C-alpha cells in the first residue's frame, strides 16, 4: 500500500514538473518565401501586423546608454502629475533601489497613482524593508507570479518586461533593472553595458497597454482615470510599433518579429544580445541571409557573463555561424546586456527580449520597433564603439578548441530550452 502511494505521488510530481517545463509558446520552424518579403522600410505595417501591433507615426525617441537611463527616468518621475507605472524583472537591494523607493514614495505621498510590478524571481534579492517602505508611502506594489503550490502551472513564466510609463505620455523600455550593476558606463565587470529608449508620442499608448496587461493579470484591478490613456499628440518624426509576448499566447510574437525582420534585410543586420542560444531555425536563417549578400554582425558577451551555462550553449552554435559567414564578436570588459537589432540602417529594435528559448518561448517580453534612420545611426555608432572593446572570433581559431570544451557546449545546448 505504501509503495503504491509513493508511486502515485512520484508520478504526480514528475507529471507536474514535465508540465511546467513543457508549457511554453510555440517557436515553430517558419517557412519563409524570402523573395516575396519587401524591404523592411516598405513592410513595416506587415511586420507590426504580424506581431499584433500597429505602426504609430509622430514619435520623439531618445536612445539612452548605460547608467544614463536613470537620471532621465528620475526627472520624468519627479515631474509626474497623475500616474507612474514601473515594471521590472530585476530589483535588487542597493543604492539604486533606495533612490527609487525614496522618489516613488514621495510621488505617492504627493497624490500620484504609483504602481510598481516586480517579478517574483527577478526581485528575489530586493530589500523587503525597502518594499515595505514603498507600500507604506501609498505605492501599490505587486509581485508577479509568487511561487505557490496552486500556481505551479505559471511558475516557469516570468515577466521579463522592463517598462516605465509616466502620466501615459512618456514611455521607456530597456534592458536594465533596478540594480546597481547598471550604474556607470559599462566600464568593468561590476558595471554592465545596456541600452534604453525614451518615447513621447502616440506609441506610448501601446507601451501603457502592455503594462496594463500584467497589472490586471496580477492585481485583478483595472486602472483608469487621468494618466492612464490620455489623447496623445504627435511629438516627432519617428514611426514606431510595440511588440510583446505573453505566456498564454499560442505563438511567440517576439520570435516572429526577430525572424521576419531578419528575413526582410537587404544589406546589413547588427545584433547585440547577452544570451544567444536560439533554436536551429534562427541560425539557418542567418546563414541564408549571408548567402543573399547580407552582412551580419553578431555581438555577445565574452567570459564576463552572469550566465556562463547559457553562454556555453550559445558557443555550440559558433562554428556553424562562422562557416556561414556571420561575423561574431565577444564583448570583453563586462556583461553586454542590451537587446539591439538594427536592419539596413533604417529599422531598429530595443527592448527586453534575449535570443534564447526562455525569452522567445516562455517569458513575458516587450520591445519597440523603430523606423528612423537617425536612431539606427545612433545604435550603429554605439555598436562600432563597442567593437573597440570586443574580440572577433575566427573559425580557424574556434575549431582548434579542446574536444572537452566542444562536448560541454553540446551538452549545454541540449538544455537550452530551459536556460
């Protein structure tokens, strides 16, 4: 009898673990008719439509590098009149946390509706006393998907989104967290390299909608009133669209975005990403684009990374990428954490999405696609500056690694679905 009970319990646990690890959005191998896809500047509406978005004209967009994000955020928060909505995956105790708690608490006491959403796993190192202070000041603080036995189905889905929306008129998306390693200028292992974008104009409405999705899911409360969805006038010349993926979707919108944007390229693709371990289909697509005459530059972190196992999974792909003609660089000073794609010097993407299975098939993600040559030029200039602190990986050198290293990379890649 006891043996039967143990077997039943063990079977239930194994089934639960299997369900958690296998419950994910689809990232199917997509059949692409490359000759029918237009250049990305002509196919922007198609790209936005395929990923559930719309193209918003008339936006003013500002690229912010490294710790330069935070003074801009603090200035906009200080000037807020109605609402402050902040969503973060990483929230860690330290100087930056204390500064944001003080500022957000002050704005709540002034009468602003301040809503803060922190992922339960990404915020596991938050200072609980600081979060208590934030709540006591009148801020609504929600922890996304706290682990409980009754929400096991959701446990493997995290909000990896990074958003700030102020008064419904100013929006940010970025790769940063509320943590001290993002201060500084990406100069050493203790100060990470990252990129953000600040937006004013009609596209902010879409960023607000993404925040609302997670807030309503977690709080079962619908925010309304001033500062939620105001009428937004055009503020600049940039066209932009927002792409997001949620855990319950049948198909990964962010995976679709990356795939179609790459396939629309005619001349050049620049990718900077901290965690590059996608399914084989992405690598095959990159190889196809090189054959079509597209120059592809891929920059990823070197030895300085917070996820060495993910890096080793990505290393398994290096040889095939290099043989295909992809130019591959490892950033050396610190963790390269920005998620940047630039296509043909005209379209670019900034957001939270990594090139790994967790981002593409599991996490809640968000990013902004930008049709603006000036923004693309800024991002390309930053890439060229990063090249000065990077090492290019060459095929001949890579093929001479020890067999043990290659074997470890192969093993790591077999687990890449859950990294």
